[in-house]
């Protein structure tokens, strides 16, 4: 009887997936039908969650890394009792429904992360499991395990083929994230057909090589075996667990099961009818028999689990009131900064402006970290094996050892992994992650930066060596298009500060930002201080501001980062020739473009001929200089040579800038 | 005696690396000093090459995947007798030297690929080994093995941590590339220090899981053991080989060996003196004792090997003259197209223009492939598990099985791997690779696309589903910034064709391009034919052209891809209101910007108010519309819904475009 009911519970998932995909005539029925038994086992018998409160901080996290199987997750959420009525399932993949084509966090209650770009879900999950471990170590006290949950992942062959799975799972093994359990949907099929022609890995051996506990060769449709495997997985004391489940994609469909055809299109009415018959599923589309619905509801059990935790938490709050308050702050969304962090930021800015030091902005960034690091327990820094170059550490930082303690992570040479893990940390809550690599290698992490933005996650990317100023390492390592191409990602704020003050403000803005990522593009080389004693601090935050005013201005120089000092020097040369030039610093084009038109026009007046200078792609600057303006930039690859020589070679000298400014003045005065 | 000489030969590499890094005061001495014995063993005793002809088609390929150790390669090339005089080594990392910071192909004779971005060298090597296998299978005849060489790779922990190594090495194992041999520099050190805290993989087990033959636990300073391992590796009949070499980074340096400090900075004069003493190396900086120099020269042996091959090839050319001519064509740089390929391209264009079909440009691309595929033996297509979506195959294509036969590669879900392998195939020669994925996931491959451009490789990327027109899969899969951000990479030609004719021309231009990559951004959805019967074919190749002229034009609409039809429809609406609008199609902004100013001004006259329309980032269009113009685009993420609804939602309708055009006319007429 129980077995029959369990099968029907799994079939409810299959039916909803078939029906919703059919209604949309778009979507992926194969995976939900194949993983339905695994899902039934996990969600009905093991998952710790409360459908009434998807934000409960001690819930288990469930990540659908093979996100194209979104209907599985929507069916699970609906049946378990989340705020996802059947009407939403009927509107699968329709505009503004709560059931988009791939799961999206903040759109659907109970969705923990946005997945679809393969490999990123499992990497997010590694970040979540890391955050759980660190938060537990920091906040739990003997007898008061207020942070004690697991991270469960479904993934398929696609995730396992992606390189990102290597980066993330290698780290999970090294860190010994034992509360991370992944279920591999080993169905032997990917979009192009049977995977054996292009995916010959011995995946269990691969994961053992990462230090995972591997449970091999399960029948993914045998719920008793799955129950036993999950019990075994829960007992893992020191290693993450991979449960290898042989399944049939599209299980239940007489003609499509086991084929690539089941993967990504509706089965069609005829095949659905045949499948219903084969499964013994007699309910109408989108209807769930009462006994199955009752069996699925997790509301009562969820309330119980949640109440037990609340009682434990209440005792904790009594015994450790300060800790409880801090835990509350740390798990709020967005997380408010501590007053002492705000104070440290203010001091860092004032200090930078007062000192007027010539300093590389990567070093200025480290100076900010030196102030805020000790004051800000939620900071979780790191670098993709370039700590001493990115300067993401600070005196007193604690390198992550294992995964129980630490606030600076050595991610190894894994830029994409770092970014996707940081997304997972941010999604979990409790920490403000930041991580560094060379700006050029933001390319490797690019889609995870995009996902930070799509998910509105406050992740900070510290991208150093931001131009040909990197020097001798040459064109493979010299960013050209990177600042601009990061600006193009919607919702990413790219800061390219000109000196220590702008760097400190950029950090403040990044930490104040609760709803999206910030990239700091920082120099290897020292830059002169650009300011005049503090009046500009508020202006910097607006993304662009007038750094140097002049009477009877005849032209406007606009620059970012290392080229601001150059623009100031060129303005001096021009001044010596009797030509007054305004200099605008634009540390954040994104923020500047959010200002109202009158501010923008005040800063960059149309009446002045305009020359932009940035040691990178020119394309985005034409919006600000107009077609009568000019841009000094680089639309070619760099060269290997000392930085000073490269700046000369490519025309980034005060003299060359002044000359271009003069010719621009001549061009514009001779034009109608 | 021999042993002493071999040690001194290895020490010559160490000395040159130390001295050159010291002279530059920049660079990486640790790896060359650590891998010197492996390099001596491979290069002096096993590598098949001829320093007098670095382009000999049957040479072994050597790839320094850990490219920061470039001085090792320069020392090897110099000592072996390549055109790389000692003066170039003295100018290591200086402007316009032949010894840039990281190895660059086409800059230094004997450098096979540009490395530095970690993981890409090994992936290039997989591509080279694949190309060798395929070329051998196609051209060798019994008794005439004119293609018979190996690919050797040096790589370090950094490459092995990168996800890309997973993608590429998994495929190498699946394909059974037995002539690929990689040496792992297992020195336990990366930039952040001892790797054990962030790199806990059992790497030999991992590679066995990929199906590699693994030779474990070698002492990388024991040349006899290395010789034996290489002999064993050469005997591998069906699997690629990983030789695991325990080494000491900076070997020979009394105070730096075995530490991260040895990795990336000059040792300093004092430590160099101590190292010279420890190694028993008495020669002055950049001086090589005569016996060591003589022992290193590979010119005589290279000439012998090359002559033997030439004799074999001469007999081959006699027995198989047609094959020999074709092999000659296929290994030329750039590779000329066959007349029948040119004819097929011409027919494809004429056919598209004659048929005037409404068709998705991804389908139009497949129609082109259908014509050129059977005519063009050098084509090596593929897809990252989206063959049926990217439509990269054609009737009669042969899927790669193992690696001996095939002209279409199932790369699996490995976008970065696909791109980096295609770079390796192009570097090897013999094939014109192209590969597909969804445009959004160009992000995953981005740095390899950049490397295609930096290396000037004629690789064609087929990026389909190029906008919100992708529809229901939602924002994770909908490109927004991708067309523009690919345009920003120097040397990449991005084509976003408006119809079948433009698609066919784009393919022709991509195949005519011998010195760089092209990206084709293609639609999922059908597009109406935009043309008027063939007059525009030459114009299309210029990247931008007037598609619709009108008398008394009052404004200019500029669009690309799916928005060209929209612009034409809007122009019709405007025409009905008595307003004549020119329509410019801009399938390739990069090509258009290479045209001279007068052509550009003829196509997009400054006198007309201009409105650009592209369903993606707006930023790059301001250069062409001017600040009095307007852009209809998307600077936000998309939504999951049917494509038609999304185009409506975001204002991509003839009516909305016409309205914006009208308001633009009003704005400009009311401005001074």
C-alpha cells in the first residue's frame, strides 16, 4: 500500500511535468519523469523544510543543477504546499508566471537559486554548504545547534561534463563538505543522444579522486534503495556524497523513455495518453487525487520541524542573546552593515583623501580591507590563487582551513568556481563574499558574474591588473575589452577608481549595494592622488563628477582609473597653452548613467568638445563624447613590455592626450 | 659522463631562465628550473622536430600549457637551434622582442600556441592531437605514413585545477588520443603556497577515470626514469598518457626551491650566485659552454628526421599525387578554399537571394552547410551538445567516432573545451573548425574566443538563439549583452545576419577570413527575407549597407539581424504617414567600422536623425546614431515567455519603432 502510494506520488510529479510542458508546448519533461522517484524519496522522506516559510534560515537547501527540469521542482513545491498554486503550473513558461522556463530565485517561493547554465547549480550548492559550515562553526554552541542543515543537489550528465563541476567538486572534496549530497541522474542521454560517444568518464572514480564518498550503481527508480542511500549519505562525517542513480529519461513514456527525444519537447497528446495508461495515472491534467495530495503535503511536518527549531532557537537566544542578535542580522536580506563597518568605511575614505598617497588601487583596496576586515565578521574574502597580487587579504585574516573556520578562501586556480561558489554563499546568507583574480580572467568567470546580476546578489569581484599597466605578462594577461564588456552585463556595477579615495568609495558602494554585484577594476601600478581634500566624496558615488573645474573652459576631458591622472596632467599642459579644460572622473559609468539627465549634463556639458581617455575598448564612450568628440583608447591587443613603455607606445601620455585635445578643438571649430 | 652532460644541459635551461628573468626583473624562474630535467629528456632524446623548419607539417607539437614558464621554452628553442638568438633571450619581456612574457605563436619560431591563460594549452593540445589523428586517417596510405607525429604537453597544478582541463582531458580519453602525452609538473606549489589546502585531488585517479594511461609517481629529476616513462608513453596504443612527475619548483636554488617565492619573481643576484654554485654552473650569464651548446643543437638530427620524412613524402607524392596536392593545400597557411567550395558559397548566396524564404538564420546557416559541407573536406564542424538546435550538421555529415573518422564533433556540454580544442585544430592545420552553442553560453567559452582572435585563427563560432527570440527558456538563456561584448574583443568579426542571404554571405566571409575568428549570431525564429534580388550581396560583406532607400529621406533606421525586418516594417508604417525613412542593415559592425569614412557616411548620413534597433545592449550604437539619435535595445535581462510576447513587451514592434522614430523627429526638429 505504502509502495503503491509512493509510486503514485512520484507519478504525480511525472503527470504535472508532462501536462505543464504540453500546455506550454515547450519545456523538458524527460528529466522530471526520470528523477521523480528520487525526488519523491528525498522530498517526502528526508528534506527538512517548511513550505509556509521558504526563508527559514535552518531549512535544507535543494538545488536543481539540471535546471531545465524545472517542472520537477515546480511540481514538488506545489505538492509540498508552497505558495505555488496549480494555476501557476498551468501557466508554465508564460509571461510573468511564477513558473519560468528555468527556476529563478525570488520569482518562485522555495527556489533557492537560478539554474539552467549547466554546472553552476552544483557550484552554488558548494557555496551554500560552505556557508552552512562556517555559519554553524561561528554561531552554534554546545546543545544549541541553530545552524544545522544540508544541501541537496540534483544534477545530470551536462553538469558533470562542464568544467565548472570539476572546479567546484574538487573544492568540496578538499573542504570535506559532508553535508552536501548530490544525486547524479545517470540516464546515459544528453541532447545529442547517447552520451557514451562524448562522455566516457568513470564518474564515480572521478568523484572518489576528489575525496567524495560515492554511492555507486543505484537504481534510481528503487525507492527502498534510495532511502538506504540517503541514510548512508547523511552518516558521512567528513566527505560530500555523490549518489549515482541509474534512471530512464522520460520514465513511464512507452515510446520516448530512454531517448533524447524525451529531453526537451512536449510528449504530445497521444504519447501522454499512452504514458498515463502505462503509469496507471487516471487523473485529468493538472488534477491530483486527494490521497496523493494529502500524502504530498509537507505543511504539517514542516511546521513541526520549524517549531522544534524555533524552540531551540528561543533557548539559544536566551543563553546567547548577542549571538542570536548577530545571527539575525547576518541572515537578514539585505544584510545591514554594522555601525563599526560603516565607521571603518568612512575612516578609510577620509584617510585616503587626507593622505593623498600615490598608490596602486589594488593596494588602496587592501588598505580598505585592513580597516573593514577586522570590523566586519560577515566578510568572506578570497582569491583564485592570486592573493598576493589581488591583495584580497588583510593583516589578521584567517585562511580557510578545511571548512570550519576562516574568512579568506584560497579558491585555487578556479575563477569560474570561485564566482559560482560566491553566488552560493550569498544565496545561503550569513556572509558577504568577495573574491579576486586578474581582470582578464573575469572571462573565465563571466557567466557566473552574469548570474550574480540576474539573481541580484551582493557579490564583490576584485579584478586587479586592469589594463596594459599589467606590463610584461603580455597580451594574454592584459585586459582590453573587459571593463567595457562587464559594464554591458545588466545590473553589474563596474568601478574603475582613479586613486585611493575613489577605491574606498567604490568599496563602500559595493558593500551598500544589497541587490547586485560590483566589480572593482584595480591597477597593478601606483596612481597619483587625484583629489582636492574631500569635497568630492559624495560626487564619486554618483559614478562621474567634475574633478577639475576651470574658468572659460574650452573642452572636457573624461577618464576613468589610471587615465584620470593622465587627463589631469594633460589639462595642465593645455592650461600652459592658455586652454582651459575641465576634467571629469568617471569611476563607474553604470552609476553615472543612473543619474538624472540634468546632473549628467552638468558634469559633461554638451557645449564643450569632449575627449574620453581609457586604456581599453573605446566603443562605450561615444555615448558620452558625442560623434564630434574623440576617444583615446585601445581596440587592439597589448604587448609584452614594461608598463611605462606600453602607455607611451599606445599614446597614453600627457603630451599625446593634449595634442589630441588640441586637434579636437581645431576639428570642432572648423565644423559647422 | 653522459649523465654529467645531461645534467649540465638541464642546468643550461635553469641558468638561462634565471638570467633572463633577472635581466627583465620580471618573470617566472621556478617552473623552468623545476621542469628542466623533463625538458632535457624530451627535447634532446625524443622530440621529433627540425629547428630549421618550424612549419614542417609532420613535426611533433610541443605545448607549454603552464605558459608562465615561457623562459623554459625560449631556452629550449634557442639551444636546439631555432631562429632565436641569445640577444632575444636577453630582451626577455621587452617591447617587440621575440621573447614575450608568455609564449606567443607567430612571434617566436617554434612556439606552437599562445599560452598563459591556464588550462587552454592542454585543450589546444587535445585539438592538435585530434587533428593529427584525423589527418593521418585521411591522408596516410599503407607504407606512406606522411602524418605521424605526437603532441607533448607540459602542465602544472594550475591547468589541472581549471575546469577546462576536465572538459578537454575527458574528451581526449573518450577519443583515445594515444599520441597525446602530458607531463604533470607535480611540485605541490601554486602562487598562494602549498596546494594541499586547495587542491586535494588524486590526479592520477582522476585521469584514469577519463580513460588515460597514467604513469605515476616519477621523480621529475631522474632522467633515466623519465626516459623509460616516455618509452612507455610512446607505446600507448589507445589512450592518452599522463606522466606524473614530482619536481621541486626552482630546483637548484638553495633558498627558494620548493617555495611559492620561486614561482613568479627574479631570484636576485645573490640567490642566483648561490644557485650557480649549487648547480656547479660556472658560465657567465647568457653564456653556454661549447660542449653543452653542441650537445643541445638539434639541427643535424632535425635535418636527418626531416629528410627522411621528405623522402617518404616524395614517394607518397609519386604514388598518390592527388592526395599529396590536397595535403599540401590543407596544410598551407592560410588554407586556400577549393574552387568547388567557392562555387558552393556563391550558389548558396544566389539561392538564398532568389528564394526569398522566411527562415530562421540558424536554418539558413544549415542550408549553407548543406551546400559547402560535401564540397569542403577541411570542414570540421561540431556542437556543444546542441546539434539539433545549432543546426551545425548537414545531410551526409559523419559524426566523429573515436577519433579516426568524422567531420562533425559531438563535444558534449563543454563550450570552453570546444572552443579551445578548435583553436588547437586550427593551429595544427589541415582543418577549418567550426562549432556551435547557444549565444548566451559564449560566456563559458569567452577567453578561448579571445585566444582565437589573439592567435589570428580562422575559427567559426555558430552562436544560435541570439536574443530574447529564444523565448520560453528565459533570462538564463537569453543573450542581452553578448553580441556587443563579442564585438568588443579585438579581431573578432561578429555577424548577426538579417536573413538567409546575409547568413550565406556571413559564412563566405568567415571562410574567406584566414586571420581571425568569426562569430555568427543566429536566430531561433524565422525571419522574413529582407532583400531585393541580389544587388546587395557585395554590400553585405562591407558590414553595413543601405537596404531601403527613399526619396526625401527624413530619418535613418539602422538595425541588425532580427530587427532588420522590424525596421523595414516600421519604415512602411512611417511611409504611410508620409515620412520617408532609409533602412540600413548592419550585419557586421566590425566590418562596417573597417570601411573608409566616406562609405560609412554614405550609408549613415549625419544629416539624418538616426534610430538604431537591436534586441540587445544599446551601448555600442551611440557611435553610429550620435547623441541626438536614439537606440531601441535591451539593457535589462529578459523574461521567460513565448518570443512573440517578449518582443511586444520590450517594444520591438513596427508600431513602437515607428512611434519612437516620430518622437525622434520631433525632438530633433525642436532642437537648435
